[in-house]
C-alpha cells in the first residue's frame, strides 16, 4: 500500500489520500478528515474483497464460476452476486448491449457451432436468488462490478464516517458526503499527456473515462482518444463512456442524444463537449 501525505493539492487544500493496487486495478481513497483515512481505507478494502469473492474470474473460488459452469441450468446465488449481475444487465440494456456482461467466450461458442445462435445478454435472467444463463453463455461482469462498487463504497464510507469521501477504481471516480474546499478535483482522462482537463466531481456524483483502442484489422479509425462522462453514479458513468467509445465517430452525437455531461478528446488534439457538460461548474469547461 502507498500512503500519500498531503500530495493531492486542490486549491491549496491538502486532501489525505492513500492508494494501492488490487484486482488488476489502481485504487485511491481521499477523505476530507485526516482521522477518517484509515477507517475509510478499511471499508473500501473490505467491500472490494467481497465483490471479488463474488465475481473475480481470476479466482478459482469466485461464486460466478458456478453460474458459468451451469450451462443452461438455473443456479441459486448470493444476494451479492445477484445484485452485481442485475447491475450488469441494466448497463447492457441502457447501452443497447454495447456494455455486455457476456465474455468473449460466448462469441467463440457461436463461431464453433453456427447452427446454434450465440447467446445474448437478453437471454440471461435473474429471478430472486436464481440466475439462469443459457448454454454457451459465460459471464464476465468485472468492469461493471468495479464501477458500481466504487460508488457504493464511497457512500458507505462517507455515511459511516460522516465526512467527504472520494473513491477511484482505475478510471472511475465516485464521491459522497461533503466536498473539501474547492471541490474534488480530478483529471479528465486522456491517453495523450497534457490533453486532460481538471474537472470537479460534485458530492454524490461520479466520473468515468474510457480510452479508445487503436483501429485494427483494417477497421476505420474513429480518431477518438478518450471519452469522459460525469453522471449520478459510477456504473452509468462507466457504461456510458464505454458505449460512447464503441460508437466511434458518432460518439459525441450519442452522448448528446442521451443528455450526458461528457468530454470527447480526439487523437489529433481537439476536444468537444456536450451541452450538459457546460452546466457543470465553470472550471469544468476546459477543453
């Protein structure tokens, strides 16, 4: 674990912070009260550990393996995993399947058995404590689980400790409780150094960035570098940013049509923002 003593400077206000790596992700916790840092960190660690136990595909004992191994048979699951799968399915519906809870294994099954349709996220059902995934479906809800956990644990820590808390899991930032003087200032993501922008994440909201992959296989290059979305919760911010990247050249239009506060950075250096982004605090508008 790496503890930063006052290195996060926000308008000359020093925010106690700590960061570490887990589950292949960089995790950061900031608080408004020094005395709360240790306990807030413990709450975040415990929550992420619970989520990992439910759906970390890299763990042989993760509960999600029971669903993936069932192959067409309904399986009873814990409330933890059931909730994570529901959240992943919600993100899939909201993005028209662009953010899918199904892993690439599903595509391979469809290629190997063309007579049988490849499974779709719409085929996955959660009824109470029972999950049904069709034959050939393999769930991978890692991204949505991390994004949703960031927001839930920020709220849990802030409510428990009665202070302001910011939690970052990779490129998803969530806040709860009161803000420090000057607000929570974070960098809007960019794969190109110097092209980011300082953004205030208001208390009770979240920010997520998704980076565009390089064009491959002769596919047209969208020119996108990074999409950043500010929303009411980490799950939607994450899903919307990822879905927008998938829209390619139509990313800005898709974000605008969905009334999202978003910033789109292009590899050639230009930056475009949606009208909803303009309604954020004045210093958020930097492009």
